[in-house]
């Protein structure tokens, strides 16, 4: 299991490099950790990684015109990395909310791309967790998305057919024991 500090540092570095593929890979790693740990913090960071990968996938958002907004996002990501170990989960979640606000500033500037990419990310990642075998209730609670919406998204996108990696109960128990030092 990767440390949250390492994952968040990688998130900052890959966003600075505007590396869409690595951001998607980090989203996957963070979502896996969120699933294994049943962690809202990891889930919210995964949503952030998803949104950042969407930003970097649009060349027009990487132009000088948007430099101020992108630098604010980088600064807030740096605060998240620095806050790990200094703040509890609630403090880190407040920083993540600030990062979301920085990303929403891009939405105000360019409505062609953004239709609340953060809300879409939450729904998509909750449905992914559900398709991987996490209970609908846990996926809904962690994401803040209604159960029916998670089910509808998973069903309409045929996510169950696409998810390659189902996290078995045995693997979850093994990881939990490892975390508890057993």
C-alpha cells in the first residue's frame, strides 16, 4: 500500500508536468486505496486526480490564458502535500475543497468543457467502487452520491462489464490484517 504523502506528492508532480496518463494512473491507485481502507480522504483525492486528468486532457486549458488558475491549483496541491502529517483528515479534506474551488474557477472561465467535472468524477468513481464489489451503501456514503444514482451510472455505462479488477473479500481482509499489524 502506498503512503498518502507519496501519492499526493506524485499528484502534484504529474499535474505540474501536465501528464494526463499518470494522473489517471494515480486516480486508479488512490481509488484502490480508498476501497481497501474505506477512506473518504483517499476517495476525495482520487476525485481530485480524476478532475486534474480531465483538465490536462484539454490543450486549450493549458494555454497561457489559464496560467493563473493552473498555478492556484498547483499551490493548493502543494498545501495538501505539506499538510499531510500536520492536519487530520478533516483538515486535509478542507484543503481538497479549496482545490475543488480552484478547479471550479476554470469552469467559470470555460463552460464548453466543464459541466461540473467534480460531481461527475464522484459519481463515476463511486460506481467503479460498486462495480469492484464494494457495497452500494458504502460507495454512496463515501461519495455523497445517492444510491440510485450510483446504480444508474454503473448500469448505464455497463461498468460491471468493463471493470477488470474486482477486489475480493479475501484481499480486503488480508490488507486489513496487514494494516492492523496481524
